């Protein structure tokens, strides 16, 4: 796992659902061990179910326990709406930038990774 510019980047793309449970656990552990603010890049996310929302909430809660801040970058409206539905939309700072086109095209399955921040 790598970090850069004072934060850890967790990138979500494609369809994030229960099939990615192992990836979610690994990504969360890596992000928390880095002991830096966490930036979750959701710009390439096309679908998220309750398992994916649970990942975001667990990451937020675990980070808060250690004093780390989590920012959600470029989430689709559905992500924000689903967080609002469970009363957690105001728990995340949102960062809006121009979405990266290569993350939005050609993705047929989901994935999570912890990568160096841009």
C-alpha cells in the first residue's frame, strides 16, 4: 500500500457489492494502518449496495476512532442518496472534481484498491 501527499486514497469503481467483502476488509485495514486522512475516490462507482455502504460506514467509524478524517470524492447521486436514507450523508466531507473518464468507461465488475493519491 502506498500513500502520497498526506493522505491515503481508496478507489472504488464498477459495482461494489457483497462479492467484494474480502477486498473491502483488506482495503480498510491498509487505509487505517497508514494513519493518514483517507480519501475515498468514488468517481468510477456505477453501483453500490448495502454491503458497499456498510464498507463506507465502517471505514468512517474506524477512522474516527483513531482520529482520521474520511473524504468522499465525486460520489454518484445514488451513493449520497443512499447515505442520506440512513442518516449518514452529513458524516462524510464531499469533494467534487472532474471525474476521470477512464474510470467511467469499460468497467463491468467492481473493485477496491488502496493506491497513491494523485
